[in-house]
């Protein structure tokens, strides 16, 4: 657990310890999952609000009673969804690890898959903390003030504009430009350089490309979701 916290204030020393340590950081993984779970629980009212806004803007061929039943069902299943979110996050960690590990292979750097996974766990701490900060910001602003399903990210550059002004795709991109993602890229760069014995420039390039993939996935998800809804006449 020491390195999972130390990476936040002394990353160079933390990653050097991580490099020499043989045991898997189970405690660090547990801390990360606890933070993610707390955030998912706190986001339940936000998710409910987003669903309400989504249904209100879609031309669904169902009655208001059916929509209300669906909302109540989703609310009753909220804690099961939170539990499922833990397993989903574990899957995401594996995917992140696989992508970065492949990049290290392409860069002709030798680093075990497990070490990449340990690196990802440590770096994702700042993303989890960023999500928690964003959640607190939503509560501070007031969940009832949410008027658009895209306006649930308050700590990115998207806060300087609006969906109407920037458009949903640029707005989604700007929401990924947060201090916590900058911190994530910095930690991933430092960690790769130390664990894989590679130059910092090469480590930064891998980290930056990985971040671009994450952002591209977010924007593409919004694009395809809107395309499907439009083709089905639901928007």
C-alpha cells in the first residue's frame, strides 16, 4: 500500500521500489477498487438524472408508465450495478495493461506483463481520484442543475465552454483535458522509463499515444451512440 500512496507525491522513489519488489500489490489494487466503488455509489443519483434526461429527449414508442417502471427497476438494481462496475474496472485495467505492454514490445523494450499491470494500477489512482473530485464538484453544483447528459464532467477544459457552443464531439474531447489526466500521463511516463529502462522521450510518446487512444474511444463512443439513435429515429 505504501507505493500506491507514495506514487502521488514521490513517483520516482515509488516506481523504483515497484521495480525491485517481487510481490503483487494486492493492497494497492484494493485501495484503487475501493475508491472506484465509492465513486460509483456516489454517482448513482447522477446516473439516474442522466437516464431521466436521456429518456426525455428520445422519441421512444413507450408510455410514461413504462419509463417510470424502467427507472424504478434501475434504481433497485443500483448496488448490483456497482458490484458489476468493480469487475468491469478490473477488465479495463487488463485492457490498459495489454495495450501498453504491446506498445513496449513495439518499442523493443523488455518489461513483464505483470509489471505493466502494477504500473497501470498505480497510475490509475490519479484517474480514480479525479473522478471522485468531479463527483464532489457535481454535488457542490447541485445534481438538479444538470440539464444535459454531456454536462457531468466539471474538471476539464469543457468547463470553459458549453455543448451548444463547442458541439458534443469537441465538448467530449475537452472533457478529457483535465489536470488528473496530465498527472496520469506524467506518472505513466516516469513509470515506463524506470520499470522498462527506456528513455523518457520514448516513454512519453507511448504514454501520450495511449492517452490519445482513450480520448478517441470516448469521442467515438459518443459518435456511434448518436448515429445509432439517429438511424432508429430516436433523436
